[in-house]
């Protein structure tokens, strides 16, 4: 029960931070994708199923808070959650570099999937420019803040809930 309450609270806080106070996290016009960080964190901590549920909940909240069609974020985050959960089983996730690399790969895939879905609805958009100007910097910034956010998530985790590779 406490694990589910913790999960819901963390996803809600990440969505509120991303939607309400983007100026606090913005550096050179780029903000980190906190929901993506939650998806990857819960992929490592709880596997593909928890990551996909996180992607569904966080994606719905992002779609409602943003100006995109309903389902854009959900689709890309659920796919990324499944893949991150599957890959994290095969990685030694003790290293912050591995975690950041996984977040970078997930961020690039999430951005490319989101742009692909957006392109299907608006074929006139410049896909390469969008990926180069928006997706790549956001993925790198998200990967850069990964160790800090994961450390905070691990420290706030309820006692008695061990996570493989996350001993503090």
C-alpha cells in the first residue's frame, strides 16, 4: 500500500513541477522531462509493468496539462517504459553513468516517438529541425539531472522498500 501511495505521489509531484513551474528548471530554454525520469526510475525499481503504468499516468497528466492531443505522451511513454524495464533487467544499474545512459536513450526514443506521432497529424512540420532543436537537448539535460533526481527519489522512498542497485 505504501509503495503505491509513494508511486502516485512522486508521479503527481513530477507532473506538477513540470507543468506549473517550468521556469525553475529551465536552462537555455530547455527543461528536463521529469515524467520520463519517473518512468525510467520505476523501470529500474519495479520492472516493465510499473514503468508502463507510470508512463500511462504521467503521459495522461502531461497530455491534459499540455497543448497536444490526448494520447501523444501516453503512447511514447508506455513504449519507453516497457523497453526501459526490459533493458534494465539486463544492465548492472549500480553506476550513475549507466542510469544516465539509460535515461538518455529513453529520452531520445521518447522524443522521436512523440515527433513521429505529431508528424502523422501534421505532415508539414519539420521533423529533423524539431529533433535537433528540441528532442536532443532535452534528452541530454534530462540525463544530466538523472543522478540528482534518482538520489532524491531513493532517499524519499519508504523504509523497507529495497531497490536493486540503489543502496544509499
